[in-house]
C-alpha cells in the first residue's frame, strides 16, 4: 500500500474524529487536543525566548553495534546548527519549538523540527536537569528518501543556568539500527 493510497484514508479518519462530538456543545477528543496544541504553540511564540542549538555527537550504543559497525559510522554531527523558542511555565517546566540540521551517522544531511517538553529539576539560575520528550518530523536520506517522517523520542538535559547539554534516545527495533544517544548543546537567551 503506497503513501498516496493511505493519505486520503488518514485524512478522512482525522476529519471524522474532529467532527465527532460527545455532545452537541462539547468538541471531540481530537478537537480538544488540537486546540490545546494550538494554544501551546501560541504561548511559545508569544512568551518564549530564543534558543540556539549545536548538535555535537551521536553515540551508537555498543550493545546494538559491533566495533566494525561503530567505526564506519560518523559520530560527530558537524557542521550543524539549530534555532528554537522556549519558555518556562509556572511549575518551572520547559516547552519549546525547534528546528535543527546536522550530519547524520552516514555523513548525510538530516533535519529535525518539532516540539519538546521537559520536566525540570534544580535551580533555573544554577545547576538544573530535566527529563522529557520531543515529537516532530525528521528527514534522512536512508529513510523514505528525505520525506519527513514523525518521531517521538525521550530526552534528558543537564546544565547550569541557561547553558545545557541535552540528548535524545533513538530506539532500535533490531540489532544494528537505532539505539543511539544523540547529544546537542543548547543556549537559552534570557
């Protein structure tokens, strides 16, 4: 089944879910989620501060790759750069939107753009760390010929004040794929 044949079916299903109402006065679940996501994007756009990203390293975890495989892959993501906007909510947790481009494991350009959320611990003006997730779209030459595909990845962060090192775990579903920790530096403007 090709993407062209699946796309109209997915669009029809989404439109059906959006129009489904529990009652005449209350929007359906999908419509409520869409409204919440739209409000979050507006808040980030209006209240957020600029962030700058520098993707730096991809660690191919040894339990999934033998030494020969690890040697053939590119671990450094340079040249690379990213930009985003983020804000801290009243609980001290952080939401943000970002886009970054980097060199992937096969020495090809890749791009990723999306939303990230992190539950933050520690002092914002001192040592802090967080656990969270990112969801968005990614492109890779070896997957779908650079056609954007969705990703949902767990993240972790540690830093001091507005400088952080962050990482996302890319899961693998069989030996020799995925199972990568992708690291980047982030500078949050105050």
